[in-house]
C-alpha cells in the first residue's frame, strides 16, 4: 500500500479577498523558495514579495514549512497530471507515443519549476517530511505505470525480473536527468531542450519495457 504523503496545513479563507491573498502567498512562495533555497528562505522574504505585513502573513501560515509543503504538494499534483497521456487508450494502442507524451509533460513542468524543485531536493536532505513527500511522489508514478503496463500489455516482468524493478530504475533515471538538465545550478546557462530530453529518456523507457517488440 502506498504510504500517504504529508498533508499541508492550508488555511480556508471564506472571502474572495482571502482566497486571492492565499493564492498570492503561494505564488510568491514559489518565487521566494526558488530564489533563496529551502534553508535560507525567511518568512520576511515571503512577506515582502507578497506585499504583506508579517502579521498578515502569519494569519495564513505559522511557518515557512507550512508554506513550502503546500507548494510542493501542488507541484506534485501538477507533475502527476502533466505526465498523464491525454487519451486514456493511447498507452494500450501506441505505447511509444504515450511514453513520449508523458515524459514531455513531466519534463516541461519540471523545467518550468526547476528552481523550486532544486529547493525541494535541498529540503529532502534536512527534513524527513520532504523525504517522505519525495518518496510518495515517485511511488505514485511507479504504481500508475506498473498498473497500466499489466492492464494494457500483460507485462509483469522485464528481463525475468518483476517489472517494478525496471520501473524504479527508469523513474530514477528520469528524475535525476531532469535535475541535472534543469535544476542543477550549472544547468541554467545551457539547458537541453525539452523535446530532446523527452526523446532521450522515452527511448530508454520504451526499449526497456517493450524490448520484445523492437
């Protein structure tokens, strides 16, 4: 059973102004964490960027971890949605196309939020809550693909090993590649185009999972 990820503690504003302020805090948080990193980010930095007093900010969030967990929770759901093929039957009928579409969606969203993802990797090293969130994120992706692989193609083993073993390696490869190509500080000057990145990792996915079909 998939262990549940840590849930963010989100305020529930009841007015349009309150909901707009919450959205502004979270949007500003993505920028602030992305710029400062997880460890160095301060609530005063967030208040300034969001155009709020410290008192107003603390009416929504008690500390920076409540803000960051909410941000990462949202980004995970966005990554999960972005990596889902557009048509339900595409993985069954056109697995290579589906894999490419999924990886392109994942890598595009990762690239667009690369600075926050860098801060997230930093956070996993110092706080177990974020390590739990990271584990949940990868497990959720792996379980989705394993389920589709068995359902649509009857594949439960790859090279006489449980398919999950290969999926763990493939997911790790994609995740680490995304970090190296987009989130690592040295990647900013010359980022690999997403179209090329998606083709590279997708061919590895396809050849690994469907080697008997190539």
